[in-house]
C-alpha cells in the first residue's frame, strides 16, 4: 500500500471517530476545517519534519526551525486561512543545547514572518523529529479546498519550482550557513531556497478572493495537480513551457519531487486580472500553467511523452 | 540541562513568538488556553508517544492507539476542559498494514470513549512515533491551571497509582492481548492498567467545579506535586498512607515514576463534600492525600526519610 491508500484505510477504520457535526472538512485536505465561531472557522493541520527526509541530516537548528514553520504554515495558507497558532513537538537524541537554542531561534524567525504564535509543545528524547500542528482561521464558509477545481478554470502556480530537487541532488556538497545569510539568498541559491521555503501568508487574500481550489506543493507537481481534480471526473492540460522553472531545474524532477511549498491553485478565467492584481499586491509572482478539463485527460504540451506517468513522492 | 530547563530555554528564545494578546495561558501548563470565542476558550495540548518509552517496543497497534488518545485527552481534562478534536501524526518504519489498521481501531475506541474526533493527521516513514495534538474547550476564564493551589487546600488524587511502575518492571514477561480483553482487566491487571489509562472526560465537571489547581500524573507523583506549587512560595504535606496505591506498588516507585494519567488536584477544604459528590457522579474514586502549606516545606508523613529527595521522570 502507498501513503494515500494507507491514509484511506486509517480513515475507514476511524469511522465515526473521524466525523463530527461541527467538522466542515475532515482529514484528507491540506487542513481540517471546524465550525467554532458563528462567523469564523478554525483550520487545523499537522505536519512532521523528519531528519534526513525533510531536512538534510545534521542540518543546523535554526534552518530546521525555520523550515518546519514554513512547511506547517503553508498548509493553512493553502486553505485561504490565516495561520494563528502552532504547537511544536520536538524529539531529539540528546540535550544538545546549542542545536535546540538555534532551533528555537529559527522557529522565532519563521513565526515572526508568518505572524503566528507558539502556544505549546512537547520535548522528548528520541530520534530527531519535529511534529507541528498549525491552527488558523478563515471567515465562515470561505476555506478553499484542494479538489474543487471546475472545468475551464485556469491553473496557476506561485513563485518558481525546481530549486528543491536541485538542492537535494546537491546535498552532499552542501555547506551549512547561518539563517540570516541564507535568508538573503533564497532567490538565487538553491540550498537557501530549499531550506527556507517562502512563507506565503501575504498571499492568503489572493487565495480566498480568486481560487476555486488550492494546495501547496510538497510532493511534486504531478501529485499536486492530481489533487486539484481528485474525486471528480475532470482532468487538466498543462503547458510545460509555462511552468516557472528555477534556472537549471528539469521538468521531470519538478513533476516527480518538488517540495517548494509554492501554491498551486485554480481560478475562473474571468478572474485572470484579479489574480494578477491580487498577487502583485502581495508581492508574489504567479504563472498560469494550464487549464482544468471537463474530460479526464491529463495532457502535457508540448512534451507529453515520458512525463505523463510521473507520480509524486510517497513515504511508502 | 534537564527537560524543564531545556523547555525554559526554548521559551526564552521564542520571545514574542511565544506570546499573543489572545493567549491566556501559554506553553508550560498541561495545555495552552486561547481566547477564541467570547464565551469559550480553546485549550490545546501536544503530546508524543514514543515506541519503547511510552509504550513497550512491539506493542500491538490497537493498544498503542488507545493509549495515545488517553495520554492526550488527559492533558485537556486536567485543564477542566472538554476534549473535542485531535490530530495524529504517525511515523512508522514500514507500511505495516495490520499494525496500522489495529492502531486506527485503538484510536477509534479511545476517541469514542472520550467523545472526541480525529480531524487530521500525518503519515510518514520513520522511527515509530505518534504525535497527537488535542483541542478542547472550556467556558471563558474557567480553565484550571496546575500551579494555582492555595495554602490549606486539600490535595486529591483520582483512582489508584502504581500499576504503571509495576507494569514497567514486568515488561519483559509481558504477553500481548487484545484491546477488548485488556479493557475488561484495567482494574485488576497491571499491564492492562498501564497500557490503557483511564479516559477521565466524565471528571471534567468535578475539576472545574472544585479544583483550585490540577494536573495529570505522567511523570511520577513527586514531580506532579511540585507542579501544584511551582512559581509560588508554598509547599505541601502528604500523608503517604492515604495515597491510593495499586496492590503491591511501592510508594517510592509511585513518587519517582508513575504515568497513570490520574488527576492530581487541589481544592478548598470547604469543598470536600462537593468533591466527593461530584466525583461519585462521574463514577471516579478520589482520595485526599495531603494539604498545601503556606510555608515552602515538603513533608511526607509518616515516612519522610528517603522519599523527600525523589524527583520525577525527565527525558534528559
């Protein structure tokens, strides 16, 4: 069984323990949505950052701290929600005070940028791993799901894709630098871009104003494109030359294995101008890369051969 | 540095990222409390269940699932709050479908008992570990903290203590049985009592009606007693023969290393009757084991020697 099948199995077994009258959106999307206040819903997501998987082994604490926050906040933003609170569970092999101090520093920088607050956590001895739960808020009924794209909608992506796969290929040559130095290099250096994903909280308004569906890119573009139409009979066409590739990045790598934490979203054609204006207002670049199809076709033009069968990253 | 010192270090480094105008109670108590609705506060706690630490290595999935839920819910109950929602992040070495299925079954049973809903999660390949975030609710201003005990308050504890230390000593002889069989044995069998802690959601009303301070017992009674007076100049006296020991359990073990997830709370002397009635209503036994002192003394009678220096479990 792969990851998606295992999750489905778990949800089946949970039965009524996975359902609740207040639960608007349950497990399966970027985050859950709970009716909590009359005018506002609570959006909750949990993510795990694994040493050697989501960050290189022996990665400095401040970089791990920042990346962990960026990864978690990304799921909330992809719902069109504002991230508010985080809990952080850190397990670590030993009481490495320097690493833990640096980790907390990276968390602080990430939280300040995302305007979120750490409200609790857990510290235990174990294999290094960080589990973060992010809690956000969205006006009632306005959360944006990942699979509600409509035929003829444009498909958009923020920023550029591909730095992360280049960085992973270069990991062995990687020499650690400090958070503040790397922060200045995220638009030019693949390692900086990989370790310090963009925190797209300023893009929340655009998602909510414009998106008919949205997800963040953490498991490769091919996998995330599938999310947009999952559960429907729709398909999509992607113009591969419109995908905003990081210089030197290859399309195949981006499709198979990208965790740039950029936003992938769909929007009605008549909102093209609004998307561009809203994105500019939040200082985020956007690229229109394709269209949702009413048929179930998956078409990549002009280079269909060899890429249509690429699927995304699976832990299992 | 020990666990408590490390957590303090982290909170210091977080600075303003650990503070927020809506945050009534930040990191450090059993759970955080956030002003979210006018009449209700949100209570949030994160816990990690480590394979080989919080559960025996190779423990069947259903038992791990149940125990994980019980551990998490316990922190919310100790705040006098009703557990509502959970997220569960499971990392596991391989796609062991049988184990994962059993785990989900145990989670379902625990959630049903606690009347909580799993709203999200994460699944990844890694060393087996489960991080749970529990979200509860409490009427505005009514959350019960762990360190607000007042001099002359009675000190109470629910249930019986000591089965868990007996079980840990017996781990090598441990033979796994199914969840439903063990559930019937939690009042007679140490292994059953250890693996399947009580889910004290019915006791929430008693905590909120009666307790001046409350915490759950997860790191030994000595450590938890300290929580009741931490940050104050108060102390306590404990009548050791009043501690409700599991048959065969030793006082020293209970003080040093008990994770029975019973509630330890303080209550004004004039509420003694209310405590007893309220506890009876929720079908939970309670024992009055001591008194909060206005002095900073820590007195154990009649067996003071050899136990006053016992501290609780620390991961580091």
